[in-house]
C-alpha cells in the first residue's frame, strides 16, 4: 500500500482484511444486498452519486460515521459517532429518508429516535457489528436468569454500550438500566451504582452487568471509578453460568460480558512499546475499547470525538500514535499536515463491516430511493423500540449529557 502523506506512516496490508464487497452469506448478519450494484470501477460513479443526492434533495438526510471510507464521507450531510448521528437524524423531521452510512445497530438507534414518518435505510444490510453480535438477546436473558437464581439480580443493574442491538437496549430499559457511550461511560456507571448501592454508590455492594464490550466496562470501572481488576469478572455466555462460580458472581462489582471490538482489540501493549522506541516523545492516544494493558500504557484515552479534538488542539510538530480505526486516522492525518501521525498497529485495521458501505452500495440505495423504490429499510419491533427508548432517555437524563 503506497504512502499517502509524508506525515503519516501507512501500516502494511493484512491478509485477513475482509472489505465485504458484494455477497458474503457468512458475514455477521448473513445477508446480501439485493439489487444490481454499479461496478466499483464505473468512471461515472461519483457523478451518479451526485445526481442521485441532488434528486433526493431535502427529502433525504445522509449520515456518515467517522469510520466510513472517504468516498462515502464525501456525500454525508453530517459526520460523527453513532449516537451523535442518531440524534442528528431525529433533529431532521423534514427528511423522509435517513440514509445511514454506518452499521446495523446505529441504523436501529436512528429508527428508534426518529418519527414514524421517517424511514431509515442501511445501504448494505450486511454492515453489522461483530461486537454488537457478541451479545444475543437469548444469551443475555439466560445470564440474567443465572443472577436471579443466585439472588443477586435485585442488586444488579444493566448498562449497555451504544454498540448493541435494539433488543439489548430494550432488555436494559426493561430492567431499569441505561445506555452509555464511550464519552459518558463514567457518568452512566456512577448513576448505575447509585441505583443499587444507596448513598454509598460505588463503595457499596451493588453490581453492574455491562454489555457487550468488556474492555470499555473494565477500563471505566478501574481508571475512572477506582474499582480494582479483581472487582471485575467476565461472563462468557458459551459456558455454564458464564464460566463463573457462585462466589465469584456474588463478590463481583462489575459483571462484564465477553465481548470486544474486533478493531480495537487488535492493539497490544507491544504496539505501544514499539512506537515509543521508534518515535521519540510520541503521544500515544487510544480508544477505551482497547485492552486494559493498552489503555494503561497509553498517554491519552478517549472516544472517537475525543481523539479528533485532541489532534485538532495538538501542538504543531508533535508526534502522535493513534489506536483506533484506520479510516479515521488517515483522515485526521490528512487534515493535520503539521503533525506527525502514526498508526499504532503495524498492519491495516479497518472496521471490515463498516467498510461494507462503499460508494456502489450508497449509489444503489440513493438511486433506488430517487426512483421511488424503498430498499434496505431498518424497522425495530415496536415493543423493543419502546423499551430501548426508555433506556436511551435515561441516558439523556444523565448529568452532563
């Protein structure tokens, strides 16, 4: 892969990278995009995208997640993280079509937060999220039954990361919990412990069942709330009772679901040691979905929006090694030629499912809508939508949101 910029060290390609173009029935969601997609090599593809976007006008609102390809971001009306984009969609009631260039759980959140008159479209239905798919609703209900049998469910409150399915958000709402983002996880966890710990809060005996990313839950609990690694246990849904003893569950304060991000989970402490040896005075900036060893070794830890703001405010000439999705790192490196930006991993680490939304899929979706054909609409079950909205509203009611 050729070097894009003098100030950006491009990682080497990985033979395991799956960009997900076309048909892949073994993907997370096991589906294919119906219809005939234009060829990626079509020289008129950009013009077709412009024409379709112009034909839709204000009747459509195109959202682009930070991890999307540049060719898709070019046609987004707004870019941002998953929750920001869902709220932006809800703030555009005049748009009949919400074209969500992200992944499935994000489009679900947009459907929950928008009006019944609006229709959310995901350009490729195979754009799932491996982390979200690690917590299936049947498994979570079985885990809750284990806690009930032990008599600790009454002292436990669920908190689910935004990166979860609508069914998991609904489960959280039904059990009095809340949703969190990587930006407000600390606030959400403090609120949750207050619900089950009385005035003692974090210092009490209550528990949080944190879904589905174990790393965000662990990092927040240990680094922000002062809990210990011993206070955290990992519930593995593939094992009887989560692979934990009754005593371990009774003693735990944080019951972490065995889930992770396939992108951020790749980074290692060795990556941090290597970049420090190679680049003097480098600032290591990582996402809290990384492993605890990586977060502990880094200089700065924060959400996608935090990473962008840190680089926006960075001292000219400073060096940064960034541990998050490659499309975003490339983009901020290009926007800040006065910085030395390095990718923390040595190999390419795109979000393969996010990359399923490419320009051919976006053109196909927009041209279909312009022609009056609804495609790939995302609709959340009414009962799940109600309870997921309860959990989302609880998050919106948290201080500082």
